[in-house]
């Protein structure tokens, strides 16, 4: 059997949980940091919570986001040096049109 | 029928018995299968017993050993895996109701490697749903129900590798495989009296394992001795093209330690001194702080005395000051939100058992990318600064957990139950913000991908709850951590204590 990599595996398995006929949901809830300005609109009470949440669950999500914002204050208060890159590296992968790699023992 | 004495033996003891045909792999598998049937539900340890496969693999092992084809120390040894690892044809539930019918038609890399080593899969073991990625609020956050500490069934086995935590010290298998993103091997080892290794990141292939965090997930052995962890690592570690995180130099060689190696049961510090002359950095928590347990403090102090008696030099140290908690949580929750986005958007997230998991995963969808990336930038500095500790110390020593296991019935958010006369936290001085950073061993070392082994170092006087000591080593020096723990276990008996079931 052809082996798949882990990311493909996760995608496959995640998809396995999907059932047909599941209702589509509203856009994701916005955390405080993502919603600096809300345009005037209908009162929130008229909008159903996204992802099939109950009002109580929506309140919990908001509390969760608020708690995270507080915790992240410690993270955001750090001044990161300009030269500090994220600790992962993206490598290009050589494709069909890439020049063939030179063999270590190739001669003239 | 094999005696309980045999079923409680370590891999290092069972291996020679199997090789010399004093016991048969089929008998051994049947012995553990019977215990899984008898005690599995009581302990909440089991997701699925793989009887048919176990007997097939055991018969194959018996045939090979009889024919003189001995594969190595795991040949014929029965084991269980946390139910996040694919095993061909059997349910792989990830501990979560939305995945209760999920099956894969292949074995995860670890299961395949153990098969190649001749080990016998006897069970898929219970776990906290989705390895707790959304943030769970108690022992019951699992499709399989709560897993219980075999030494006191009113208490939780620890998680998220809760099934391996409950099954291993109760001899429901010869060993088990757990996973850790942020404490999920170390915690059940501490709470249930298990010897378990969280390997260096990338050392053990995660192909076929549920992904919670691509950059933090690790799979590792949970056993009845530190030596057994080394033996299992030898079989499961190493590069794998199917897992992009697998380290090219990930292979592990379990080695006989310096000096004449005593036989099992004959270990003696006089002939075997792997800690002699080694300098260990000690992270000493303040056990008067709320949530920390004074008995753990006493057990840890006694364990340090043992390490000194083995020739180690101890020096108190602090970890570099970083916000480990927020960084670790940011990394794995953001990745979990990406991984489980289909679950959330389908509405199936509401089938999860634990309310905190549901709302935690939904909330994680709104993590700003800049915060995630900043965490990854800090991660590089954390890795560099933690690495400097190992220029000075062979290993870092700390309590595995500074508290004892929670009651199964108690939600994590609820106020802890206290012995009579103990003051509530409000009477104590408040913990200054950030004070725990420099003692956050689990958070910091998971961020840096460092290996750690936890072994039992005592049992609480009143409730008989296990306590653990952990040894953290430099990246890819899992062998050093194992060696320290083996030395400790050569002169202590805590890992041999059996629960009364």
C-alpha cells in the first residue's frame, strides 16, 4: 500500500468525522484581537451563535478567548529581536524541471 | 496458566524466559488478555482488546522462537497502544465519540515496528478525547470513560495517555505506548506509578498516529522499568520518510552501562555506577505554594538523596525565564484548531464528551497568526537557552508533577479537596505573575522537544497515590535520561510496587 504522510493522514481522518447533511455554519467567532471595530448592525441577540453553539457555549468561548488574551499579554510584552526568525524552516522541494543534482563523484 | 508474578515481570526479565522457552508467547499473551478482560473495565483502561491479532502474533512468535529465530528483547512481549495509533482493522477512536467507528487499513509506524520486533499487540488503550487538545476539565473527558489509578481507584490515572497509565502498572500488558504533546506521558507516569519516556521530538515516527500538534507530538514507551523504556525505544525509534518530523539520527541503541552489568534483581550500586561524577541540575519547586503537595516534596527530597548516594553532584538551578505556558498552549492549540477544523465546522465537535474541549477548540480558531508566529520565534530562543543548561549538567531533575492525582469525580476547575486542617489557597501568599516560569519543566522541555523520563519515587501515606521524579536530557540524549533513571531504579523498589486490584 502506498504510504501517505502524516498531514494527509490527519486530513483523511478529519474528513472521516464529517457526516452528510450537516448544516453549514456561520463564519467563525472573532476574538477580541480580531474585531477592533464592529460596524453598527442588528443586536447580537438576533444572530444565532456559529458552529451550532448554544448561547452558553458561546459565552464560554468568549471567556476562553478573553483568558487567552490575558495569558498572551506575557507573550506580547516581549520585544523580539528583528533578526529572530520563527523556529521552523521552509525548504523548497526540487521538482521535475529542477536541474539534476550533481553526483558527488561526477567528473568533468 | 501463568502466575501473576510472571505477568508483573519487566521486559528485561520476560525476554530471556521467552528466548529460553521457559514460558511461551501464547501463554503470556493469554495471561495478559485474561487480565485485560478481568480488570480492564474496572480500571477504565481499555478501548478495545485485540485478542484475535494478539493470538495470531503470539503463535507466530512461538513458532519463530522454537525454530531458533529470535528477533530480540521484545519478541513475544505483549503490549498495548494508546487508541490514537492506527492498528489495521481495529477501531481507532482517538478517545472521542465523533471517531468511535473509525478504522484504518494499515498499522501506524510504531505498531509496524513493534510487529517487526516480534511484539504482540493485545489492546488499544483508553485516552482523553483528542488527547485533550481543546483543554479538558476532568478525568471523564473520554469516550471510554475515566481511567483510574490502579493504586487507588477513586483517583485518576492521569492523561491524556490515561489507558497506558492505568494498564501498565496493573500488568494488563508487558508495556504500552503513549503520546505526549504537553505532559501526556509524564503525567500518567507520575499519577499511576509508571516508568515512561517522552522521547526527543522527531525520534519516534508518528505516522498513523492522530495529529494534535505537528510540531509538538511525541510517541513514547510506558513501562514497568526505565530499562524497559530503553528496550522499547530501540525497536521504535529511527528515521521514517512517512513522518516529516522524523530525525535522520533518531535511531536509539539501548546500551549496557559502565561496569559489569548485574543481572535483573541483582543490581548493586557497588558494581554499577552510571551516576558517579555526573552533575545534575535540580529544579526545586516551592512545595508550600497552592496546588503543590508537601508529600511530593518529601519524596523528591528523598530521591535526591538517593542520587547523591549514587555519586551524582546536585546543584539547584532555575530554567531560563520565558512564558512557557502561553507559548506551549499557543503552539498546540493553534495547530489543533487547524487539524480539527473539519470537526468543528461540521458541528461534530458537539459530540465530544467534555464541554471545555468543545469550546476550547472553537475558541482556538480565532488565534491570531501573529501570536502563533511570535511563539515560534520565542521557541528558537527557548531551545537555545535550555540547551545551554546541558553544557553544565548531564541532566535536569525535577518532580514529575508537584501535586497528586485528582479524584476521578473532581473537575479540574473545582476547588481541590484538602485534608482537614490544611489552609485554603486564599490564606497563602498569592503566586506572583510569572513566578512559575522558571520551574515549568513540562512546558519548557516540550517546547524545546527535549527527552524526559518519569519514574516512581514514592506513594502518598494516606491515599497510596504514586509520585514521580523526572530526568530531562539534552536533545537526542534520551539514553542519558534512561541511564539516570536506571541508576535510580537500581537501588529503589518503587517501580516494583504492585497495586491490589
